[in-house]
């Protein structure tokens, strides 16, 4: 059974990062850890349909719900910096 995330009102960032695996989006998108993920690539992920695929650096990347959610979180957190 999956544990439900309970967050305090207005404290959603620590709650969202609680189950975050460092470098997971980099691995999924085949981007080296020392490079920043291009915004254009995140836009491609956002616009792609579930079950489809995008291409990056010669790799075919299948679009999954987890990939879309991770990309959306990165775009959201990028606005805070």
C-alpha cells in the first residue's frame, strides 16, 4: 500500500522532494549530471502524448507519467530560483 503524503499548508516543496531520487530525470532524459537540462527538452516532454516518444542525443525516450511529473516539477521549481 502506498503511503499518502501529508503536507502542511504552504509547505508543498519539502513534501514533493521527500521521495525525490537525485539525478533520476537526468538519467531518464540521457543528460549528463554535470549539465543543466535544457528548457526546450522539458517543453518537448510536456507537449508529447503519453505512450509516445521523443528523441534526444540519439536516444529514444518513452513518455511516461512519471517522466511528465518529474519534468513538470523541475519547471515549477525553476521559477523559484
